[in-house]
C-alpha cells in the first residue's frame, strides 16, 4: 500500500440534486483508489452511498441530516478502498457538497 501522506489528492463534491456522480475516474489497470477522508454536507435530509464504477457498494448507505456535516477519516487509516481499475462514484438522494482526500495505490 502507498505511504499515507504521499501523493494525497482531493476531489470536490458538488451535486445539485439526486444523482450518481463519478468523483474519481478509473486510475488505470492494476491501480486502486484509496479514500483517506470524506466530508459531506447537505441542506436537506437524504442519503449517500459510495460505489465503484460497476455499481458495487463500498459501504452501507449513510443518512445525511440537513445541516449536519459528515466527517470520516483523516486519521491515517484508509476508510474506503475501491476495486482495482474502477472509478469512485457517489450516489445521493439530494443535493450534496464536500470533498474527499484520496491516493492511488497498486492493487
């Protein structure tokens, strides 16, 4: 696994409504996206789900409460690992904003 803290990247989350959005494109053959931290917020109550490009859920669906941000990770321990050679997607039932911190690792 890549050393945490090296080559950390960020991706913005700006969904204006219910949608499936690709946050990070497929990094290439044999490479995997490793999410180190997540910040999500919404003005309305709804749900969020992280999945890979094949629509395989990476964790359970999360309930978001209006005005209550969700902050996960940032402790040096990865919170999600995407299947190698797959993109990272976010599926929401409402508008959603925030960002993720991630790195790319060999599978």
